[in-house]
């Protein structure tokens, strides 16, 4: 008889728990969303020539460090496997400001921009506003875009010199 008395309260507890599930779901649905702290920026990189290595993206407000991201406070950096054609990056909680984006198609995934003859980029690169490359990367001002509170998409074409 003891065995029966133990089983009955367990069934009641399970039934009570199942009965409360809709209440828990209603409470979860009623929880207010967390306030948004910045914009979501989606960067679509086009015209990748192959699926080798990775694509690195840097989005920064630091004019003096551009096009670098490593160790730059407030910079947004990301890496994704390369794909033929295009790759997308999503940066969340981006505070309003003036940003420039730099891209590298690091085909051998060695973490640096390889060069031929010490100067000419061997791997693909790209910059926001399709900023032109002359004797080095473009200036921050040439690549800068204003980011506000609204979500935004940017498309950047990957370029190859070799």
C-alpha cells in the first residue's frame, strides 16, 4: 500500500506541472523585450573569386588605426569562411557614429594581408563606399559611412590586383 501512496503524489505533481506550462509560456511572452542598444549592420561582400581561406571584416570609428581592428577599442571585427560569390557579416549593437569598413580575403588564412614585391596585395580587399586604393589603403574619410540608430545594410565589392 505504501508503494501506491508514493506513486499518487508524483502523478499529481506531474499533472500540476503540466497544468502550469501555459501559465509559464504566457509569462515568458509578457516579458518586455530588452532595449536595443544600437543598430544591426549587415555587410554583404560580393565578387569573391574562390572559396579558399577566410574573409576578415573590420568596422571602426578610429581614423588613426583604420584599416586595422586588432586591439582597437570599440572596433567590430569578424571572420567567416570564404564562399564563391558572396559572404555576409552582421554586426549588432553598433552605436551611432562615423565608421569605415575594411575587408580582406585571407585566402591562405594566415591572419595577414600577403603582398607581392612588398607592395601589391596578393589577396582580395575591399572598403566601404568602394573607396579607391592608390599607393595604399584609402583614407578613413574616403571609406567612412554614417551609422545612425536604424539597422542598415552595406554592400562591398571584393577586389583583386593579382
